[in-house]
C-alpha cells in the first residue's frame, strides 16, 4: 500500500467508497463522477501504478478482468459495456493506481470526443 494513494486508502477502508464487488485481490466501487448510468472502477488490491505495471503481474491482470466481467453481469449490462484503462497523463489518468472503468447502461457513442 502506498500511503498517499487514494485507491490504496479506499482498499484499506480509510476512505469510504460504494463497493459493488470485492474479492481477495480486487475491489470494484462506483465512480464519484459517473460518465454513464453505470460507472464502476475496478482496482487490484495490490498497488500497480498503471496498466503497464499491471501487465507485469498476469495473475492480478486476470483478476481485474474477471472482476470487471462480474461487475458487468451484476449490473445487468446485457446491452454491452465499455472497459477502459487510462495509462499516463496524456490519456487522462488522474489516480496512479491502475483502474478499469466499467461503463454501460446506455448507448455510449463514439470512443473519442469529437469523432
């Protein structure tokens, strides 16, 4: 755990979050500024700064994907969902603890703004 990491502090329970799914290795919680009717963040319990770091731990990466799939099922996203990993400042990553955005519940439109 990184003491200054917002998501590590959520994992530890120091900062509250609306948890929708938890495993031994992952936590999924509602985004506080949702961009779709369903917007859940899925994080590994272990701190990995971004998806590149997560890829170095294939087991943790698989757990994040499995949890994302479980969240989509639990949230009844039968029409489909989008799974997004932002990596680095240019992508819009704001919290440097890898996280997958599970978005759905309505048609999401084009992948990138202005397209």
